[in-house]
RNA sequence: GACCCCAUCGUCUAGAGGCCUAGGACUCCAGCCUUUCACGCUGGCAACACGGGUUCGAAUCCCGUUGGGGUCGCCA
C-alpha cells in the first residue's frame, strides 16, 4: 500500500509556524515515499471556523510551496458520514446516549480535581436503561471505551507507549445537536482517505490512544502515528501568539524566503548528520521518521536569518529583484521604475552579501533610489572632514578620465596621496555623502552605479549640509 | 492534581557501550582580508541536569530525583 499523509489544520486562525512544520514533515514523508499528501480542513467547529482562516492557511501552504494532492477536503461536509459511523457503532453496542448536562459535567470535573483524581467523565449513563432518560434533553452520543486492559500506541517518534484504559474516559462522538466531534471525524476521515501515516504535533499524543480504541471498536486498522515535539518560543515557554507563533505571512513580510523557511523548519526537530543547508531534493531523499528528535525545540530567529541568507545569495539577480520590488516600494513610497530596477540589478551583487532577509536587502539598497539624510555617524564624518581636502577629491572625481569604479578609485587614491591622507580619510566622507551611511557596498562601485551627475550632486549637497550643520 | 512525553554547548543538533580529552551549525569573541560594513578564511569561549546502579568500559542501558512540556471540552 502506498503512503498517504495528510495535513489537517482547523481554520480558526492563520497557518502558524508549528503547523507549517507539521505540513512540511507530512509533505516530505509523502514525497519521499512517492505517496500522496492530502489536505483536510477540520472545520467541524462552526463557531470558530472562518473563510478567512481557510484562505490564510491555503495561502501559507502555497507560499511555502507545499503542494497537496487532489482537492482540499472539508470535514464539515462529511458530517453525515461521520454521524452514520457513530450510529452504526451504537447499534453494535459500542456507543451510548448520555444525558448529563454541561453543568453536571463541570461539577464532576471540579469534584474529581478536588479529590485529586483524573478529571474524566465517570460513565454515569454508560449502562443506564434508556427508559431513565430525562424528557426534553437532547443526549450526546458517547463512545463506550474499554475499561479493562491497556491501549498501546506504537509511535514513530515516541516509541511504544501504553496507557491503562482506566485512564481514558468515554468521549463524546456526537454532540447534542447531532454534529460529530473532532475525535470521531478524524478517525472516519483518516480511514476513508486511506491515510497510512499520521504525523502531527505532540499535543495530539493522548488523542492517539482514544482514536486507537475507536479504530478497534469500529473494526478498522489504525494508521501509523508519529507525534512530533512542539516548537517553543525563544524563552522556552510554549509558543503562543506572544512568543513568535506568528502566521507564515508574518515571516514573509519579515523578508524570509520560502526555501529558507522550509530549511530552517526542517532542521527544527529533524536532522541528517551534520547537514545544515539542505535542498528540497535532498530533503525529500533524506527525510524519514527516524531523523525526528524526541525533545521540543526553541525557535531561534537568528538561525532562521542565517539559513535564509544562504538562499538569498543563491537566488539569481533577476528573480531577487522581483521579490525585492514590493519591499523597496514600501520603503520609498512608490513603485519601482525600470530605471530603479536597473540600479538595483547593477548593485545586487554587492548588496547580497550584506543582507540576510529581503527587508535588510531593501534597506541596504535604499540609497540607490533616494538621497538619504546622513545618519548620526555619517553626519559627524562629514562635519569632521577637511573641507579643502574634500574639495580636492571632488575635483579629482570631476576630472576623472572615466566613470567606472577602477578609474575613480585610482583618481581618489592619487588625490589622497597628494593631500597627504590615507584613502579612508577621503573615501569615508565620500561614502557618507553618497549613501548617508558609514557602511555600504564598495564606495567607488557605488559612485559608478549612481553615475557622474548624481554622485557630484550628492557630494555638493553633502558639503553644503555639512557646512550648515557644524559638528554636534 | 492524574496520565503521558522529554532532558548533550546560550540555541538547533551529531552521537544508537569503547571511534568522545563529545563533532557540526547559529550566536558571541579574536585575527586575517579590506576604503566602510558585510562576505570569506583561521582560531577561540561554551554542553553530556543530578544521584544511584548494570558493565572491564556509559553521553549512550536501567532506576530514582530535579527540571521542562503535553493532555485531561458537546475545541481541534
């Protein structure tokens, strides 16, 4: 039987980082085995499921290029099938009606907690005669879980784990309004979709026991379970919205690349020897359940950025310019022109090694499109520069035989020697004048790209500015 | 509280009894390169949670302690 995996998010919010990793692992596992990767939207909670969340999740998956096979399945649409399975089970004596009220259940839990017992449903309607049913109360259907013995889950990550059946209570299969609960729906859908391997977050681990019992009661074979440890925030606490559990769209906006994101997520909890930068092809070839670690990992933005940098630099310039356009546009407040793009392309090779994200890259490229006001360090550099020597440099530049980086450098070097300064004494003020910063790509390259007119104009403006605003 | 899981540098991890005076990556520090900042290169700081066993030998196996985490919904 060929491998079938699935990613089954509930559309109650964006696709967060943990979900993205779960999807990645399922995708990789299916692709590795030449199987199918399915997508199922678990929208049985009508209160909280939203169209917007569905769209956000699909968007996130597409952005990460985790393509699923076939159409996405919406769980709610299969509600009748789920209910039918529950009723069939009840007909076999594997489930029963429970008339306990929510208040009653809450009281039961409070009491159990107070007495130090596990907060489980006590099965009070398990063996009661239907004739005792209170009138006017719509019952829920509960699973008649085995009480003796134990349930064993052979987990791909956690190994063989057994839990006494006495620890598991009779879960609700069908709500009072007749709609199926998650626990029932997953089992029925995974079975009907021929899912062979369930790879999901560790927070579902205890569910595996309940679901296994259900599979057995219905007479189906459970899939292979693998529960991957959760991702924690940088502070070790559970990853919550306050601790970086952002939607993947937030990472996209921070300038991360899908490939960088995937690579980082892959290494968070999975490893293949010392491999760090792993191509998609390699990931598919190498991915296996054995490589998944058993302990939770912390999310580290620095490492994400570092991994991302590899992919940023590997990207071809034309493609990179496309990706960069919206980031630059956002910074300069207008769309990039063809001329802007030309400048960007010319500078990209020197800009790339200075950035780890698209945001950093756009920031570094900004001076190409706008005359930036000098930052504090640059302003000081300009103010402190010897006006006479700066004037000599401007002259040297103006009189340069050509306008390429090499020629300009030769000219300024000669000038520096003539005025008895090191190159840096002239080059740094030049950099500050052209870029508004003390850090930039090679300054003569910058001058070359900016062109003669713009370079001289920026120099004039800077000299004027420095004269007006003396050292602070 | 009950049940379950986890535990190697600050972080991600390699390690499946001797190959480990514990390796790689990120971060940090130093040096080289250099017109700046980066990149790159070289080097450095830094870990087997603790206590018992088992064994000729334990980061690796067992038990306990401690510390983290997850689950206990008519949510998924």
